C-alpha cells in the first residue's frame, strides 16, 4: 500500500476520474497531514513536542499503523515543501470533508501549535487562514482553540 501511495503522490495531489475510494482517502489524509506539517514550519522551529503531537494526531485521527504513519509524514513533508499555497490542500479538504471534520482538522492544528507551550503569532495566523479557507466559522475557530487550550 505504501508504494501505491508514493506512486500516487509523485506529481501532485490531483485526483483522476478513475480514482478509487482508497486513493481518495489517502489523498485526503495526505492533504490534512501536509497542512499540519506546514503549520509546524510556520515558526521556523520544529520542536520535538510538536513532531510527537503530529504523530499522535495523525495516528489517532486516521487510525494509521507505524509504517503508514511514517510514509504519510514523509510524503506530507515533501508536499508541503513543494506547495505554493494552502489552497492546494484546503480545496481537497473542502471537497471531501463535512463541516465537523473541518472543525476537527482546525482543532488538530491547534493541538500542534500549542504542543510546545508557545503559540507563535504566525502559527495562529496560519490556523486562522486555514479555517477561513475551510469555511469554518469564527466561533468554531475560537471554540476549538479554547477546547485544546483547556484540555477538553
């Protein structure tokens, strides 16, 4: 399965008309993971607590085993480095996620941003921009931040 994912993502996140539901799910996981990895790079310092939280969030959210997790993180890092804008990832999420899934993604971004006990202004700005691109309401943006900050 890992080789299939790598082949699938060699050039881009774009799907095809013959795309299977498994490939679509993998594209969505990768887009979500790439957004998360993009957030880690925002403050120009990737803390071990943040990378540990990234692994935990991806494992929990997508129910991945260690091998799948390693592959998704590696691919997400590559995609994030090649991406021109957040829109490349958020457009896929908008197409495939329901509203509750989008709020969960924003909440997971907060988990990553707060993992090192320091919220950088650029991290918050990136999460806000992502939430806007995902059409997550401002009240849900704030509620998700407070839920994560307060440990709920």
